[in-house]
């Protein structure tokens, strides 16, 4: 004859009752504890239901506080990392302004190139932007624009003829279905 304790040990708990039993949120439970059983996806209203035995939850109960602390520390580390990245980006933008960085329009004027050429050179790494600057107040919204330092533009002036020759050769090869020998 089965005792009342045996019945409760064999009892499966759903997500709601398992979270109440452990005193954690649904997201924490699903991240921390593998379910003992999953019902198949084609079982009607219980599709994809996860079930935990009380014995499984009793085994992990003492570790919940440690897991919560670990997750809190990891979240604080991620927040500090994001804040540091944002501060570094802000400092770079400030340095770009002090360095006399210019936007794509001025670069095109100084290099006497088209927007397509500048975009191509920036995309393939021949003339990547040195950073970005924030254009606020000039437009109805704040815009983050690519920016180049004057030294980068001066260095690019010497290479423009070579870049254009490379682009013409690449276009010609593409039209004829040829591949360059490497």
C-alpha cells in the first residue's frame, strides 16, 4: 500500500507550481533546472509542457540562492561592460570632434569622388571611417554619421588613382566572367 509520502514524491509539478515551490521566477526555473519530463508537442492543450518531480526540485533547492547571486553578478558585469563601451564610444566621438573629423560629404569633396566610390572603399576596408560623430541640432533628430580624420583623407588622396584602376579592372573581369589570379 502506497503511503501519502510516496504519492507526493511521484507527483509531477508544472512550471507554475515548481516556481512557487522553489520561490523563483519562470525564467530562472527554465534556465537553472532541466525538467524530468517533457510532454510531446502534439499532445493538445499540454503541448510542450515541462514537468519536474518534487525530488528533483528538493535536490536543487539549496543551490537557488547561489545561482541567484551568480546571475546577479553576471548581470552587473554585463551592465558595467555595456556602460564602459558606451563611455568609450562617447570619448571616441569627442576625440573625433577635437581632431577635426569630417563627414562623408566633405570627404567626397576633398577626394573628388562619388558617394558610390566612397561607400565601396569604406566597405572593403580601403578607406574605413575613423569613427563617428553625432549631428544634433542640424536635423529634426540626432544622427550618428561616419567620420574621417584629415590625416586619413590626405593619405587616401595618394592612393585614389590606384583604387579606381582596381575598381575598373574588377568591373571588367566581372562583366567578362573572369576571375583574377591570386
